[in-house]
């Protein structure tokens, strides 16, 4: 997963038609549990139609405040530069897969 920052967030969102961003923190245990799930999904979507990225909320407060992130993990899927859907907290792999598939089809 690509690490993004406050500095390159907007550009990264605009340059990718569909992008999943995992807002997390190094001290967050549910975030650590989510990481292998997202890495596995990234390995399943290898056609280049979706990008997987992560952003540390402690290191990037500007973007975190812009999206009012108060709970992590917080996964947001963007489509064509706009927020498509979000999943707050730890979910099943199938829940993330469903959101990704909806974004890719819709």
C-alpha cells in the first residue's frame, strides 16, 4: 500500500479513478488487524483499476481534520476525486470487497 501524506493527498485522489485510503495510526490495534486484510485485497485487485493507500492520522492532521476522522481504522473509498463510501472500524474482508466492487462497477 502506498503511504500518502497531507501534501500529496489531493493529487493522489484526483489522479486515481478509484482509490481506497486506510486512515490509521501505529498505536491502533484494530488498524494492525485490518492491515493484512487490505494487503490481501490489494493482491486480488491487480488490474490497476484501484489504488490502495494508507495515511497515518497522527502524522497527517490536516487531512484527518478535513474528513472529521474521530475513529480509526477509517477506510474511505474515493471515486473520481470524490468520497464514494466509508467503513469506520474493523469489518470483514467481504465488506471491504463489496464497497470496492461497487465503486469499480458504479
